[in-house]
């Protein structure tokens, strides 16, 4: 495949799509799919056929459009000859029954939002902060292209970067470009990507591997899943460029078995890329060959840690090992191995295509580019967003997210999942970049962002994450295996209203111990949710241990009298939830 | 490197064993195919029983202890058969904040089973998942294969009843 051949495919595809006056895109990524998006697509297809508009209307299934909570989402785009921009109308909460009205609205062209609402549809404005405050690089094709067609990806400049890199650039030039772009790993730790690549490239070994970490383990985050479901070729292209740069011939994508749709789209994408000669032997007629295989994870959070992930690909129990040696020197089957996150790879093709300076202009001094977040919890607009680094938490939660609903009071935002922390209102104006989030005790993490209001008890939240770490601890080292159990036990005691101030002191001491003596990142960061909630919400801990009860009213008994507590534990009538659950 | 001599002894003439064997063969019957092979067993049979573990050990020529070790380490694998119906409650952070514990409590009280357990009549298994990717619809659950978003405790009980006794 040469660059000319690629251009030709792109032009043919664009011309084929242009023949249709109207483009109707249905989001068929996981969120909308669970709302019945497939039936919506079928109904739209049927309607188009029945109204004899097959030559004018293209109905296609696309990836996540971002506003998942309003799904199933459908966009309608009509090419307007005279205007520079095309006209896009988005519909929310679409049902199969809406199909006739949507197709009818195509003919009327200039229908206003009011007209559409009168027809029973839910028009969703796209000129609102939720869409306008975002900056899309990783998600630029998400919600626009059909993830199961390589031609659609190529029509959006896909694989230009790969072919350019291997035919016109040396591996060193590729690495230099990634280095000077300032791209840092999006898997959590933020290690400079170019630096990691050059370490792997410098090893003299013959056999090297590239691994894409798609084991997204943060419970409440789905960024990588959305990228894989919506635009799988972007990840393959990034991996292939990386392989060329570091000199690897074989790649693996380690993806969660719980993501069947992502696996399906990846498998299709690999087959298509191989058929076009964009993966496989002698890519673009050069001496560069690269194959990608998929390995399924099996539901162990610790396998997101790079050395555990490698053990898992080798068919073993996924337990971490001490580093050094780092995988860059000795990884899969003791060969030099480059491991990057899905989103890291997804940034590579645009950087090669547009240049390092373009990327480096976005973001802050030390954190370049954008970050994808899964915004969820007690916030009006939940879904998938991509924002420039340096944006403040307040802008994300109040402008993009639309604030806390139901007239409730904001309490905290949790970033970084079980390894991160809870950030209180006083730090809402903190910019979102690696250093700033670390300064206030949390981490950037892989992109989970969960907003909590006054109804969440911070001790309970800390207990939730500790329970997670406890059950996910691989058991290899004692501080983490036994420490998370002890920490969880103390938190249980506190939420049950049975703890004393001495327990809180013990909790703090144990946090320090587990953090400093655990073998891998799981244990080292497991105390983070406890430490940040102790730092910012100490009064909630105090209330639980001094007999004032749980301020949020979530931990068993709000009043905190001993009799009431006993009743709650026995699940007797009068406990907080029994009224709701007995039918 | 050892080469495999002869066809492996299949535990029975159930065709599914052939599918399992094919997975192992695709990976050259190397020990590193262990997890992929266990995935195939679970896909075919729904769970991993002793027979299956022994078979996988013999096909890949790894000690049974290592097969058992992997099968018990990874949460995705189950050594017990599931019930005829399965209800998966998401306990990811977004769902937890929005009331997943109440869903679990309701189901636990009604059917006297805890997550990971199956009712004695084999009708219903209660499972939990860490994020179904539908956080926008929290709290979320899956009954058999239908995803239920923004679901309340009463509604999930009603939905389970309908699933078990259609
Ligand atoms: C307990 C634990 C879980 C992790 N989970 C993930 C994960 O789900 N996805 C991921 O990309 N990185 C995860 N990481 C980080 C990886 O070890 C590794 O740093 C990362 O994949 C490197 O890629 P990057 O440089 O592109 O960020 C995890 C680390 C630890 C300690
Ligand atoms: S810190 Fe925890 S997860 Fe990591 S190696 Fe030790 S026991 Fe295993
Ligand atoms: S899944 Fe449809 S908008 Fe996110
Ligand atoms: S946390 Fe439940 S679907 Fe994501």
C-alpha cells in the first residue's frame, strides 16, 4: 500500500458517501446499545427502504457520541451545497418508533427544534458547552465513522501516518517526533512516551514486542472501551507506528473479556488491515513486518499492572514482579517490550500526521494534548468527554457536566479510581494535569471521574475502594494482602459506628505502611482514597467515631444510637432500606 | 521444544472438546495458551469442572496445579455451573454511588443468595460486575442478556420474576 493508493481509497470512499444527501448516524457503542440502539438502526433502515430514499439517505452505525446518558443518540447530517458547514441535528432517547418522524424531518430540511419536538422527537442541541468545550483528538472519529469499515477510517486520513512513517521517516525520526510532542502515558502514571520508546529501541535484541494495555480496570471508567469500540483502527495504527519505531515484529492487545464488542471490532479491524497490507508482512513494500494478536484478560484488576499483564499473556497467574528490570529491557518472554495504554497509542497517528508542534501547543507546559474522561456519578450530563489538559475541574463538572442535579450540593470528585483520591470543592479550580492533580493528593489516573454529592458518605466511599483493592490484591506480598484486609476491617468498624478515635489513628499509620512497603502499584496506591478523604473530610470520620452517626445518612443508621445500630445490622424493619425492598 | 505425539484423548465424544482442543492446537499446544484455552472451555461449557481442568492440563502439558491456580486466580472463570438465569449487578463506582448496594440487598433478601451464589433450585445466579460501561445509566444491571439501566430495587425484582417465570 503506497500513499497514493491510500489516497485513492479515501477519495473513492468519500465520493461514495457524498452521493447520499443525508447521513443518519446511530450510536451503537455499549451505552446506547443497552438502550436498544440496534433496533433503532434497523427501524431507520426499514423506514428508508420503505419511503424509497435508499439513494439519498445513508444510515450507518457509529461509535460513542459522548452524551451516553441521553442515548440512544442519532445524528442527522444534511449536505448543504451553499454553506461551508454541514448542518447537524442530534436526537436523544430515540426509539424505533421515532424512525418515521426522523426520516420525514429530512425532507423538511429547515425544521426547527420546536417543530421536531412537536413531532414527538427529542432534539438535542449540539451548540452547548457539553460539546463546545471539548477538544477531540483521540475521539475525533468517534461517533462519525463506522468502526467496522476500514474504508471509512481511511477516508478520515487513516493510515496516512503509518505509511508516511515507514516510507519517509527513520525510526529515530518517529521517536523524536513523539518525544518533542510531549505525549505522556495515559494509563495512569504519565511516563513520557517518547522516552519509553527510545529505551526499547536502544536495546540491541532481535525479538521485541509491543503490547497495548486494554485491561481497563478502574471500576467506573470506560474510556478505552469506547475508543476500541468506536475507532479500533486508530489503535492498530498507533501500535504499528510504535513497532516500526522500536523495531518490534509482534504485537499483542490485552483486552478485557468483559468487552465483547470491543473484541469483535478489533478482530474485524485486524483482518481488514491485514487484507489491505497495512498489517502483516512487508508493509507498504518495505522490510517492516508487524502482526497483532488479541489476548483476553480474565477479570483481574492487577493484570493492568505491566509485569502482571506480561505474566498473564505468558499463560500464568497475573502476579507482578519487582522492577527493574523494566519491561522495556526485559518483558514478554524476557524480550524488550513496549507497553502503552490504548489512549496513548490513539494519540500517535495524529502526532505523526500533524507534527509535534501542533500537539505541544495543546495543554499545559508539562502535560500536553488532551485527556479522555468517563464522567459519571451525580452530575447532569454523564458520558465520555475529551478535554484539553489544563482545563479546571470546575469547567468539566459545571460547564461540560452541567453541574450536580436535583438541587443537591457538590461534595467531591473522585479521579483515578482505586488508586486516586477524592477532591473537595476548595480545589475545584485546580487545573487538570498530571502535576496539579498529584499536588492535591489525587492522580490523573486512566480517566475515571466520578462526581459525588451530599448523599455520599466519604468514609463509605473509602471503604468501597478498599474493598475493591482487598479483593483484587494478588496476594504476593504481605503488606498489601494483609494490609488491605486490616484497613478494610477498620473502615467497616467506622461505618458501623463501632470505632474509636484510636482506630482512626491506626488507620492512618497502616496507610503509611502499606503505601511504602507494597510491591506493586496496587498496594502502593490502595491507601490513596483513605488518605485523601482523611485529609479533606476528616469531620466525617470524626462524626462516625464520636457517636454523631453518618452525616450523609448512608452508613446504616443516621441517628447513631446503639439500639438503632443493632437493628440495622440485623436488617430489622426500620433500617434505612427495608421499606423500599420488601414488596 | 517438545512436540506433541498423537491426538490427545478427549474426555468424551462431546463435540465441544474438539473446539477446546482446536484452541490449544492454534497456539501450538504451548503452556502460554492456558488462559486462552480456559476461555474456550468456559465459552463452550459455561464453567470449568475437574474434567475440563485435567483435560487442559494434559493437552498443554502443564501441571494440574498450574491450571487450577490460573482458574481460581482469575475472577472471570467459574468452577461451578451457573443457574438457568443470571442477574449481574454492576458494582462499579458510578453504580455504587447511585444505589447498586440497594439492588444487591433486595435480591439477596428475596432469593437468599449472595453474589456468586445460585439458588438451590438452580434457577437464578446472582453475579456482580465492575462497570458494564453503561455508567451514564447507573445503576445498571444485566438480566440474562438484557441491560437494565437506571433501575430501582422493586423493578429489578419484578424483572427477575418475569425472567424466571415468563
Ligand atoms: C494495579 C494497576 C493497575 C493498572 N491498570 C492499568 C489499566 O487498566 N490500563 C492501563 O493502561 N494501565 C494500567 N496500569 C498502568 C500500567 O502498569 C502501565 O504503566 C501502563 O500500561 C503504561 O502505559 P502508558 O505509559 O501508555 O500509560 C495499572 C497499574 C497498576 C499498578
Ligand atoms: S502490592 Fe498487592 S497486588 Fe501488588 S504484588 Fe503485592 S499483593 Fe500483589
Ligand atoms: S454509547 Fe452512545 S453516546 Fe456513548
Ligand atoms: S459503574 Fe456501573 S456501568 Fe460503569
